[in-house]
């Protein structure tokens, strides 16, 4: 499990954890989107940590 900031195709930024090849948004890590679907990492762009 690895903490990450990612950007979706519509440029929404999510904060969460990477588990295997999926990304899970986590509100407790500061994501604007409290909960969200578990997303495929292939559709996301990894952003540098702030």
C-alpha cells in the first residue's frame, strides 16, 4: 500500500493509496472527494507529492 496523488482524465485530483494496480481515494489523506470508486492506475496520472 502506497500513498499517492493522482489526476484523472477529467483533471480531478485524488489523494489515496495504491494497492496492486488500483487506486483507492481516501478522505483521511486529504482527498477532495471523500469516497470514490477504486480506479485502475492505467487511467490515472501520478502526481508528485506536495
